[in-house]
C-alpha cells in the first residue's frame, strides 16, 4: 500500500497493471503467511526436539558433523555467494590484481573458504556454547581473510606481470604534478 501511495503522491506517476501487481502482492503475503505458519507448526517443534535429545543420545562427533555439513551446504546454496563470479567480471586486472584473481581464477576457493568458515563457526557455536549465529557470521569473515592472506602471500606479483604494473618513481612524480582533468 505504501508503495502505491509513494508512486502516486511523490513520483506522480500512474501505476501500470495495478491489478496484476495487487494480485502478486496478495499472493506474496499469503505465501509468507503460510511459510511462517509452517515454520511455527512444523520446523520449530522439530528443531526443539532434536536440540533437546541429540546431545543426550549422540557422541560429540555426530553433533559436530550435523553442525558442519549444513553450515557448508547452506553457504554453497546461497544465491549471493553465486554472484561472486559475476562480480569478478567487472573487476579490471590492472586495477586490483588480487581481487581479480580471487573473483575470477580462484572463485571456487573463495566460495569454499566462506562455506568452511560458516561450517566451522557453526560448530564452534554449538559445542562451546557461543552464540551460533554470531559464530556462523564471524567464521566466514575470518576464513576469507585468512584465505586472502594465503593467496596474497603465495601469488607473488612477479608471476603475474599482466595483472599488476608497479609504478616507478618518475611515473609517480609525473602523476602527482599533472593537473586534474
């Protein structure tokens, strides 16, 4: 409703296919309503039962596997992670050689390290009693940072002359003295 009012009052434009948009919004609202009800009736009670009985009946390694595997698989299925390769297509190799390398040549390594970070973070959150969401968020940040350090250490610039052109002192001086255009 707010978007309709905004478009009419602020943008002062008519709404093309208002009936189709309204039907679509009603379907989305109904879908979300059924989804939330399904979570409340089905998934939440199941999670409570598993969370209460699994530590009593299973060994720690089983709990760790049940924390790592979903953490990794959920990350690999995340649509935002899949867009990394597309984002890499817009990076110029000369401008940011390591970022170009990570998003194009080593995108599988980048996605894998993010997934592993979520899995390990979730695992640390489960047995050690830390907040699982906090650890699942911190894990990929740390793992991608460490992977970036590793790649930058073992991907020396000398091996990829096309990716990075170092500036010599004369060129830097010219760039500083040239007027801005």
